[in-house]
C-alpha cells in the first residue's frame, strides 16, 4: 500500500535507529507535539530503541486531553437540559467535574456519537423541535469541518443547530512551552496532520525566535525515526531550521481551501487548556457574524467554571514535565475504565499509550 507499508518497513526503521545512535554525542530532549506521534513511539517500542541520550518528551497535541474541565461540564449541562448533544466518540468518556457525557447519557440524555459535524446538522434538520449542539473539539485539523457545518446550517436555514467550540492552535502552545521556566526542550517534532491543513509558515518565526529545530513528521515508525534523526542531526551540528519529513502530505502553503473556510467562520482568541491554563491567541471562536451558532452564548453557559482535579497531573504531562508513570495514580486509581483525567481515556492520550503499550503498569 503506497505510503503506508513503506513507512512500516522494519529494516529501514532499524537503519535510522542505528544512524541516530551513530551521531548522538550529547543529551537531547525532543518533544513530539501530537498524541498520535506519542502512540506511534510507545506502541512500536521506539522509545526503548533510542540512545539513552535522546529523551522523547510527550507534548500537548491531544485535543481531547487539553479540552478544559468546564467545557465537559457545559456539554453535560446541555445534555441534562434536553439538548441533543453530538460528539466524536473519544469525548464521551472524558470525566467532567461530576460526570462524563456517557454517564449523562446513561441518565437519559440524548447523546449522539457521530463521525462528522455535518451529520449533526442533519440531526438538527430531522429534529426541528429540539436544539442540537455539536461538541466541536480539536486542533486546526478538525476546524474546517466544524466551520463547514456552520455554513451548511446557515445555507439550509437551520436555526436549532449550534457548536460548543473548543478549538486550540499548536504554534501558541509551543511558544508557551518554550517560555515556561522549567522548559528543557531542544527540538520539536511538529504534527503532520495539523501542518497538512495550515502549512508550515507559522513555524519559521518559532525556529528563529527560540533557535530551535522543528521537524514536521508523519505517524508511522519510519516517519518518526526519520524525524528524530533529522532533529538530532541539526542539534549535533548546532543548526536550527524547519524541515519537512512528511512532504508526501504536507505542503508549505497547506490546504488553501481549508484555511479559507476556517478564516471565514472563526477568529483567533484566547483559549484555556486543561492543566495548562489560559494561553493567549491559542484558539478559535466563532466570528460575530455566526454568533447565533455559538452554543455558549445561545444557552448562556459561558459562566461555568470549575477547578481541575487535584489528583490528576495532566498539566505536567501535557507540558512534558513528567511522564505518565511518574504520576502516583497511574495504573492504580487512574485506569482507562476509571480515568482521573483525559490523557488516560483519549485514544491519543499519553497516559493511555503507556497504560496499553508499555510495561510501566506491570512494574507498579
């Protein structure tokens, strides 16, 4: 299969692992931004094959994980008040301050698990007597589809549809991590699917400002080890630039049509990240023109604020300050069936990756 089997080639992956060993002379901390990259590294045993001097740090690129607790509570409140809430499946078990969407559904809420926000518009059209809200979570990758759902509802004259927006942006998060006083990051592996939408232009200023290598990669084993090799090679040669390992998918300009629809419907705003806090200009909100599709305004739920779970160190994990197994609750009170935080339940969460694919749970 073109562009899949080639990038799962064991021998080619081994060759790059050996190259990394050959060129590594110093200690380097490399953060992979995306949860999909984290799962690829852990599931394929790549972390154990790297030199001891190369330490991979898992970043905040799991959209489910960084969705703040108060937004889960807002979705639950809508569900408990007769609104049909539509969501991707990976959000429904994420714990709120009191319950998850799945628990609210068990109590009688009308929760629909869908594959596309456009389906939610159809649900609204089929149920004109009910309000329908799509839980619009994600990085830049999912923003075009959520924006299109708003445009589709407007075109169809559907007034009982809105979205609960939790869109976050990668470059501001990278800057927030680099500005943190405890930061130890020497290089980044940027998320290929985000760059497929947005292109690579936003990363050049970060490279220049922080003098740090950024390598865009895919998610297969060979993608990841090639990206690590490129990053280490730059670090060892004391150079820093943006390189695109994922050129088969990512273009410099990104997806122009997708960016156009994002800019039409959304504008950049401050956004709260679970466990991290408020990051300026790190998210999207609906433009004034489309505020009738903003569920927070429509249902007056923007004032819901709740503290994060004190027993969950999701923030430290998402900032790369700790590994999942360094949490005292990992594999004990916090397991996929009973998660304390989103990183344990999300399909892209670092805690879930370590729980399912590493031996750290067994060690405890």
